[in-house]
C-alpha cells in the first residue's frame, strides 16, 4: 500500500500548510509516482545532486502534462504546470526541498493516526536509497576516469594544476561511497535472512533473491571499475595511500562474496534422525565470478553444535570445521551455474542424518532445547583476480529428535528462537523473557499460518491466553500488556491442575483447528479461546438452547459445545458437552453433530444454528448405494440430568443407583407411541423393583447409527407377530411365560417362507436383538419351579438339559459406559439400529449383575 492511498482518505485540512508552493491538485495527479522518486535522499548541492534534481523536474512536468490531457480541467492544470516550471527550472534543488517537506508531513500524519507506515513503503524507500547511492558511485568513477584521461597536455605540462591534488580526494570519496553501498547490501541480506527465519513461524516472506543478486552484481562491477582506476593512479596516490586503498577494496569484495553465499531453502528446523531432508544453497555472485571454473566446486554439509557455531561466528567464518557432531549421508553436492536462469546453486535432495552426537547441556536444559545447525562450506577461486576464498554459511537453528513424541517440545524451541532472536547475534543466543505483546503477535502469526486463515486472534483471545499462561484471573487486559513472559512459562512449567504446558495445549488447538475446524474458524463460528466460567456468565441469561463453541481448557486438542437450558422452575443451567477430538470429528463433522442436537437452537448471541452452520452440513445419504447396501449414518444425542429425571423429581437429589441385572437379548419392536397400545398392556408405575437410570453427574451423549433404507420390509406379517419385551405387569403374572432365548437363525417357530413376505432368502439377514428389562427377584415358591426366562418348551426340561442350554447360550458383553470423571457428557457410539422403525434402547442395555 502506498502512502498516497492512506493520505487520500484523510481530511485535506490537515495538509493545507503543505500546499502553499505545490498545489494539492497536482499532488493528487502524481499520486504514487511522487513517492517512487528519491526526493528524501538528495541532500547535497553538488553537480550530481543538481543533475538528478533537474532530471526529476523534467520527468514530473512530462507526467503532469500527460495526466492533464485526460482531466476535465485541462487549462487550469496546464497553467499550474507552467507555473511550476517557471518557478523551479532555475533551481531544481528547491523543488526537491518542497516535495521532501510534503512527503515528511504526510508521513507524520499517518504515523500519528496509525502509529506505523506500510511495510511496502519502507521497502521502496530502501530501494530508492540504494539506487541513488549506486548512481552517485558510478558518477564518481566517471569523474575519476575523466580526470585521468585529461592527463598532461601536448607539451608535456600538466593541463590542470589542481588535478594531482583532486584525484586522490575523488578516489577516497569513491571508496567511502563504495563501502557505504556495501553496508546497504549486507544489511539487506541480513533482513532477508531474518524474514526467512520469521517465515518459519508463518510470516510473509519474499523469497525471490533476484533483486539482491542484481544489487551484488552491480556493486561488484563498480568495484572492478574503481580498482582499475586506483591501479592506474598509483603514482598520484603514493606508496603509503595505495596499499591502504587496495586493502579496503579487497575487504569490500570479500564481504560481498561471503555474504552472497546463502541458504535459499532451509533444512527442516525439527529434524528427526534416519529421515531424509532437502536443502538448497545459492551463491549470488557465482554467475559473475565463477565463469572460468574448469570443474564445478563441491559444497559439503556438516552438523555443528551451538558451541561450534559460536566459534565460527567469532572467527568471521575464517576457521574451518574440525569435527562434525553428526553423521550425514549424501552430504556433498556440486555448485552448478544455470545460464538460463542466471543462478548458481547446490541442491541437496537426499540428505539423511544418520545419527547425532549430543553435547553437554546447560543446567535443566532438555534434549529438545538443544540447538544445532548444518554448516555448508566450499572453496572457490574468483575471476578475474584469481583469489581463492573459503565460503561457509550456517542454516537456521535445528533441533534434532529421535522420536515423534519429542516433536511438540522441539517445535516450541524453534518457535521461540525464530520469534525473539536478533538479526546480528552470537549463535544461538535468544532472550529468556520477552514482552507479552510480542508473544501475542507470535501466537497470532503461528495460528494464522498453521490454520491457513485470514482470521486471526482477537483481543479477547489474548486476554484468555494471558490468564492461562500467567495463572492470574484477577488482572485486567491492560495489566497484561506491560508484563513479560518467560521461556519456562511458555513450555517448561506445567499449568496448574493440568498435565501439560501452555505450548503443548496451544499446539493441540492448532492441530485440531487445522485438521477439522478451519472453515468454522474462518467463518467466526468458534469463540474458541474462552474460559468455562466466562461461558457460564455469557449464556446463563440467554434463551433456552443458546450455545457457543470453545476450545477445551482441560484437554489437549478438544473443542466443546456449551449450551444453556432452562428448567420448569425457571432456573438456567449451562452444560458443556464432552470435548470432541480430531478423531471424533473425522467420524462425524462438527456441523452435523450440531444439527443432530435438538437442544441447540441459536449460536450466541442470537443466530439460528441452521443459518450459521447450514453451509457446513453434509448431505445425508438415503436409500442403497451402488453395491446394494443400505446407507448408514451416525446420529448424536445428548441427555442432560433434566432429561433423565421425571418432571416430578426435578430439583430433587438423585436416587441411589440400582444394581444392574443381566438380561438376555430378545427381538423387540421400537416402543413408539402408536405401537404401545396394541403391543403392550399398561406399564407398571415406578417401584423399587423397576430399573432406574444410574446418575452420572452430567449429560449422557449417544451416537445412533441409523440405517435409512428406501423401503423397510418387516420380516413379520404384522406388528402383533413381532416379539416385544414384556412389561413388569406381565412379569408379575404367574401365567406369563416370556419367549425363549434368542438363538442364531431361529427367530420364531415355523418355516422361513411363512415368516418372510418375500419368500426364503439365499443368506441369513441381519436382524436386531432387543432386550428384556431386569426382572424382580422371585419370592413366590410356587413360581420358582418354572424360571421366568424359560420358553414353554423348556419349562419341563431336566436340570442337565438346562445346564447344557445355559452353556450353549453366550452371554452378551457389557455395553454400559463407565462414568466419566471429566465432568463432560460421555461421547461414544452408544447404539445401533435398522432403519427408522427399530433401534437399540440404551436405557435397557444388557449388563453384568
């Protein structure tokens, strides 16, 4: 974004004082063109500055005249243009001062409002400064060459008496300007390296090295021109000045060559042993200086410790590596020049770190806090000077791991180092404590990059994260702004009441959102970083069924649904459903789970859930698939404590849990209201013998696998022929005999062709296995002679036959879920059913006594 894009939306009155000598209408016509000229860097009054200022004035007048041709007020604009030309043609440096004042005033206004300028503006200013400095340097070289060509006159006398004294001065100024231009290039390379490191945390990174290579090549070209002029003026410079100038020139070349040897593609910063990785080296000056190489130079990769990296840095990479700290396979690659692209690169494609030699760690430092690096090195000979030079460059810090469970803590070390290291530092020193505001920027950058979303964290999220990492729930958001967070708080100290660190929890949220919740987060459907206590405060006064989504505070990588429900007594209760992990959401998506839950009505504050999540619903499949199978779908339900208790007992303490009895499974028709009357007599009222649901302390969650066929064909002639579970009133009738136990391939007496409307089947069909509720204990001696669960055909069986039968009938496994200690509803696949007319009733599952 340009400066004018910001200024044009600000009130014109703020810039009225800047328009006295240069009309604002002309500023509007010039727009971004004015900012792309080096007005601010023309500070002198010499011939070079005057020449540049005169050229900029001519270019501006031409730009204004071409722009005036498309404007309605052409005459007025041309008059202003002519006035500008008459005013500043004789003194173009005055125009430079006027335009500089206008740009400075605009920058000050933007800084006052936004507290910063666009990054693109800073980058463009830096490019303009280097370009103008290079032009000045080239102008100096031309002056030196022109002065030397004048030389002595035809009669042998010196043509200009001041020439001998002026030449050394010009050369010294040129060398000084060359060194200044070199520093600009080196600084730009350091900025590129720093941006590459921040890109490891997700920052935007301009990887293109072509502009930097062009700068280096143009500067080296000027270096050779200036060196040639210095050697030609050796007599005028004298025996004392010449060696010093040549030494300074050689230092410029050496610095440029060494700094242009870069790691274009970094190896992974979390590197596992026995794992292949890739890297790429780029020598910016290779195409210019290695043209005459008889054979390609070889680049070698070695692993170095932090101590070895520090020693290399202190020696300015003049020392060579004595010993590698790890064994790397395929660590030698040729440095090749590509004439088409104009690049010189060494590409490591199949490098493998076989093993690592650990060094002594500091204090309580763990393995995942130990940093090392890959050292890339080569020896080259430069042309045309034939200077041999040793090139070395270090990769970004690397944490080597040997197992996947170390990955999380290793990423924390890399994140901290990438975010808070200085551009010029001793490897790999990084601050132990950093401002919380910088940490917020780092977390936001990492979150947006990992999730690949444009929606970052909000100030409310930062407040919750600050409360979590500092374990302080009494401070205000303003109090946290001035605090510093330590590395120990970030990923060494366990959070109070938890079994993990702050980073381990945050990284779990990153992984879950990236894998399953990207679209929900991008649509701002997830409030996410909010405490359970604040959720209760938000929802307690909302209408029944209002809900929101937040990341679990007590589990790693979980998202939970919090919703409010109102009882008949007028009280509200906020429930938190057991968190869903990435595995849960891969079985059934979050949107479909929200659609399943009838308790959820409006997303906080008042958006209907179908309106908010409708685009995230998956289309339900019905009928049969291409192979003839009936489509199946998982449905999730939630039973809260209010749902489990009858209205008369709402608010009363839960009853003591009853001991579950084992029930043999029986075929059971679904107990729908329309089918209760013809199938069952009235059910007995609640008695001490009737089974009661066992209270768990939080809502129960079920996922019903529903098969939805196009046409459900019952295997029975009529509902009256369907076996159904007896009520307790039947159980207490001495004449009642329940059906026999369910046996494989033996549903009812009679032939299969009499039972199935479609005739005999070629293979057995999957049928449902309903259950009987537990029966009360038998106290009547007259009834003990015939067990309740026996069929009429088994009533007179002998004891041996009965024992044999019991051995043949397998016991059903326990289906009852254990109580969850987390305080969340239990989320599991609780029941299965066929079609919409039959299902397992989870309240009467068979259990062991």
